[in-house]
């Protein structure tokens, strides 16, 4: 609020209160460094709200909306701003007084978890009336946050509801794999259409399983990237509609961050710092996770990602999409030492990954066999290819763990469900006294529960998005 706003502000106050503040009173408050006043503007000033902060407590002085703009949820928006502001300023308690007969205001405050803590007799004079004293304990806000999340980055439509970031109340996943199998991979336009068709029923199922209504939700989280642009747009459009219609906070989430956060659901005791290996269809990352918000990318994919190479090799072997689980299954019946495929480690001290050369080596081997009309033992190819992948992943991961003097290793992403990866990592971890964390198998695939967890930690650390949130198909972590 500026001094030039005061004439409009006083006019709004006079419309709203019989004992409204004068212009001089506002001028005095604006000079006080502990007073924080704001106006809501569009083409004109729509309303005013203000608080005073002292140490770790805040007092709401006023919330008023211009008469011809009431019943548009503007006061709700003002309250959301106040709560967010107090969270960022580490305020512990917010207080206010309200007329005992002002039921709309009282209901608004209750919606934001304010509690009645007393009554002040004769507080208001025009007309004379008692005031209810209400308080919001900010710890209640932090400890009881219900997040509804939407995930549509590729070929799974998922909606989840998670309490306090780790307690999954529902996690509904609708997979499109059977549809895309006939094409040998994901068709973006088909994926987008199927997301659109499934969204409403998946949303309803998630709410029903959690035994909650939309009014019970505090935050809407949604995957903003990376992923297929059309698929992402379906999820973000739904999230925006829910945020706007319900007046709920919107948080856009990085899909790869979600994969890391899947482990917070499976392992309630897990906290940063730790080293994380994320291995999914389109990405391979080695990350030094410093805290819930700070990630140091140590290594990443230079060309074909781990999961991508699995799918391409599977296709060359004539296997169905997705290829990862089938190769993992075939490899158990094959000889991992039958074929010497390359282990691409790149430069001496590099933690980056490159599986394009390995994929090409497998294709060349298959072509040579076909040209010579020699039999191809698919099980041996699968086992030898997979072992070459595992050697690279395990070697680089444990080298980084030693370099960072870290004893916690967290794996996530679709390839984290691979049985051989789990065997190799657990063997190496036992030798080096490393604690290893894998998410449950259902949380390795794309799912909204992990997006809800990532969104929760973004939210409690002050992140908010507006309705102009965009999709980022090539988003990096």
C-alpha cells in the first residue's frame, strides 16, 4: 500500500465498518516498520488488508473488500496471502478480533483453521458489541496439509491424495501400456486423449478412496515437466481448474524431483542429505541431495538414458513395450558373461552417463548374427546387456558415495524396480556399510503420490504458482 492509495482505502473501509479507520490512522501505520499493509488491485483497488508483526506473532488489523466486488472470493485470496506471508516470515501465531455477529468473516477464519480463544466485552462501539478473539497456530498449518496431486507426464494418468507429505490416503493410477503396446512405444497424441478421457473418473476415485471432498484439500500439486507436452497440458489444465474454482494453492512440480521424493513415502525415517540415483525412461541422474529443496546434479544423461536403452534393445530383440521388465525377466534365464558388451565410463572423473554406445553394440551384435544366419539366444543378450548397464550404474554411484563421504544411497525411477539392480546395489552396499533405500514397486513407476510429496515440500518452503503456470517438456532437475 502507498500513500496515494489512502483515499480509496478509506472509502472501502467506510463501506465495510461502522467504526472504520481514518486516513490519519492509516498514515501513522504506514510509518510503523512492524505494520504491513497491502491492497488488491485489478483496474481499481478491490480491497485492503493489513497486519502488524512483533517477533514471532502477528495481529490482523483489517480485511475489507469494496462493496461491488464482494462474494468473489477476494477476502479468501487476502487471507491466503496473509498466511503465506506469515509462513515466510516464520510467524508462529496469528491473532485477530471479529464481531460476534459477523458470521461470514468467522466462517472464513475457521476455514483457515483459526480457533476461538476468548471474548472481549464491548470491544466494538458502533454499534456496541463483543469481539471474538481468534488465533491461528501456524504449526497446525504445517502439520496438517492435505495435498491432491495430478501426474500426466507420459502414459499413466494418476491422482493421489497425501497427508503431510508422507501419508498416502489414495494413489490411483490408470496405465495406458496395453494401448501403446501395439505401436511399440508411446504415441503422444493418443496418450493426451486417454489422459483427458480418464481424468474425471480417476479424480473421483482418488477422493472416494481417501474418503475426502474437494473442500478438504489444502494444496493442488501437478507435474509441470519434463514429459510429453500434450499429456502435461491435460494435467495442468485440470489442476488450474481445481485451484481456481476452490481457491486452493497451486504448486507445479518437477517430475524428476517427484521420483526422488517417492522414497519419503516408502521410508518415513528418510531425511536428506543423501546420494540419489534416478533411473527412468528418459533420464539418468546422480544427485547429491542436500536438503528437501536443494539438489546438486553430479552426473546426468548425455544421450540415451538407461530406461530408453532398455526399450530400444527390447525392440531390436522383438520384445513388447515396455522392454525393461521383459529384459529383466529374460536376463534371469541367460548367461551374463556370454557376450562382452562395452561399459562406457566416459572421462576419468566423469559421473555422466552414456548408453548410446552400448545400445549400438547390441544392435551390431544382433545384425552380425542375422547376417551369418547364426542363432540368437535372447536370454544371453538380455543378461549381458543388463550386466553392462549395471556395472556402469553401480561403479559410478558407489564412487560418488565414497567421494562425498555419504552413507545413504537412494534409488528411484522406473529402472529402480529392476531386480538385478537391486541385487548388485545391495551386494555393494553390504561391502561398504551403506544404507540403501528403494521405493515400493508401485512408486517406481509414474504416480501422483510422489508428485504430492514433492509438492508438499515445495509448499511448506514457500513455493506457489499462479494460473499462468506453463508446461516444461524439457525441464531439467
